[in-house]
C-alpha cells in the first residue's frame, strides 16, 4: 500500500508538491478556498516564475501556459536614470495565481488526487496527523499551524520593511523588449512593472514597494478600485514618468474589481520540521520560508523546496519517516534558503556601494547587464555579487 500524505494548503507549494508526489504516494490536499472562490477572489501575488521553476513544472507534468511574448529581460532604473536592459538566459512567466491555482486543483483532482475543502484548526490538525503517514504544512504566510522553530540569524526583522501595493492593469503600452522593469528610488521604495497572463487576458502589473512612512506610502485606507486606480495614476505621474507616459488615458483600468492588493510581510525563516505526538510534520513554502517579495523569489523558492522535499521522500520511501527525514530535507534546502533570504533582506536596505557600482557598469557593458538580469533567475549569483564580492 502507498504511504498516505496530507498537504495542507493549495498555493504554489501545495500544488507543486501534489504534482510531484502523486505517482509515488497517496496524496490528499486540504484547502480553505474552493477553486471557484480562488478564481473569483482577489489577486494574491505578482508570481514571476523564472526558468528553473518552469523546468520543474515541466518535470512534474504541470499544466503549460501559452504566452507568445514571455518575460525575456529585466530593465533596471535608479532614480530617473535608466541604466540598462539585461537579458535572461531563459524566459520567465507570470500567470495570475487565481487562474493557475484553480486550474491546477481541477487538473489534479481529475488525476486522482483527493481534495477536502476545510480550514484546518488545532483539533482538525491533530486528527489529520493521527490519520496520515505525513502531514506537510503548506499554509503560506497565514501559517504555520505548528511552532516550527525560528532561525534567528536568518530572521533579523521585527516589522515589515515594505508595504506591497499591487494592481493588475490594462491600458499600458508594454515596455520594449518585453520584460520586468525595476525602478529603485533610494530611501523611498521600488516599482516593478510585470507583464502577466490572467483569465481576463494579458495585463501589466504595477507593483509598488513602499518604505513605510516615506513618499510612496500613499495608499493607506484605499479600499475601492476607482480610488486605487486614481492614486496609481497620480503616483506614476509624480514618481515614474516613464510608465505614466505609456498609460492610455482612456483605456487605463484595473483588469477586474479584485485586481488589486495591499499587504505587508514580516519575513521569518523557520526550521522546516517538528515532531508532534511522536510524528514528523514538515513545513514547505511560505509557512516556514517567508521572505519579503522584493526579489520575486517566493514561488521560485517554494517550488525548489517542494522538489527537494520530493527527493527526500523518495530517498526515505521505504524507511521510517522521523526526524532523520526532516533533517535530510533541511540540509538539502538550507544553503539555498540562506542565499535567497540574505540577498532578499539586503535588497530591502540601502544598496551597498559595490552593488551600485556593478549596476553602473551594466550600463556600459551588455555582458554585465545580462549577469545582473540573471540574479533574479539564479539568486545564488545575486548572493555572490552582494556578499562574496563584498568580502574580497
Ligand atoms: C505582493 C506579492 C508579490 C509577490 N511576487 C512574487 C513574484 O513575483 N515571484 C515569486 O516567486 N514570488 C512572489 N511572491 C511570493 C509568492 O507569492 C509566495 O511566496 C508563494 O505564493 C507562496 O506559496 P505558498 O503555497 O507557500 O503559500 P500560499 O500561496 O499563500 O498558499 C497557502 C495556501 O494555504 C491555504 N491555507 C492557509 N491556512 C489554511 C488552513 N488552516 N487550512 C487549510 N488551508 C489553509 C491558503 O488558503 C492558501 O491557499 C509575492 C508575494 C506577494 C505578497
């Protein structure tokens, strides 16, 4: 008989795991929102999946998404100075999680994965732990369900470093070549412009990262779509003229009434396993590895850790699932979790001088510009540029 695994949560992590594990194990996913609620609900992320994540999606036969014009470049601007457009080695893609999650859930169900609609509370968690061979907590930033120990040296912040302000818009002429635009306004915040696919067609995501209390922190109390759109127009006019010039004054609007979001994340990294009632419980994704979205790594890290957990479970397929499995999984994931986290935390602070220098060199040298673009697809390179170079 196959071992029984329960995944709690049907976000990026839970879904990547379900696809990875479903052939070798008997998988049940418990989720707090139905596919239709997710489809008709609010946007949740900006979700750029870089090349290695798309490779994993293909490895685990996840649905493929058609986009004739995927993300191929990263545009970098500091202040009002456009520095360069760096080319990515492989195309990246942003598919609205409302579409991605609801589609994957239905697809998995048709392939034999069991789904239970239920918000797991403490009592239910105990029942689930008793019943299954392994429970994996994929409850995202609203989790975790158990006190996975905090890794203090990777969790330096007590409060969010940014307010995340996201709108999915139509009526903006895309930048050329198609890519993610990053504009850094030192000591104020950042703007990310991201082309994405949604159920309503292609959109441009405008994603403001405002340092709390500074000039971009202008959306407090805004709850209605029209008010949000007006404020974005005013902010782009004042702070991001390059984007404002591409806005079509008549056609500019949110893709739908639920196409905007405001959230602030306090990053926390936890050791991703505990024992509860003598049984191993594992955490994966944001529930245990929660970073600020500033580097766009959350989905990519979640997918990476889901694959590492899959490999660990295959390695221990015929053994007892105890802390040794938990430790194996943590040893596999920790080096990359550390690199992503340290780089991401550094990006929320003033850029070090040697990094500014590297960006300026990118303006003169296309090979260097392409290397910087690749930081986002391969955060180990970014970590090296921020830290190893700094120490030499
Ligand atoms: C504004 C913003 C922009 C971002 N942009 C990017 C980006 O460009 N690229 C990138 O890689 N990452 C990005 N991220 C991060 C990325 O979205 C997350 O890291 C990723 O979605 C985490 O996936 P997850 O499955 O761990 O958590 P989630 O996607 O949050 O999923 C958790 C699931 O668990 C369910 N759940 C929670 N509690 C319970 C319970 N008690 N019982 C049952 N179910 C429960 C929830 O309903 C949800 O479905 C961004 C995040 C934000 C906030």
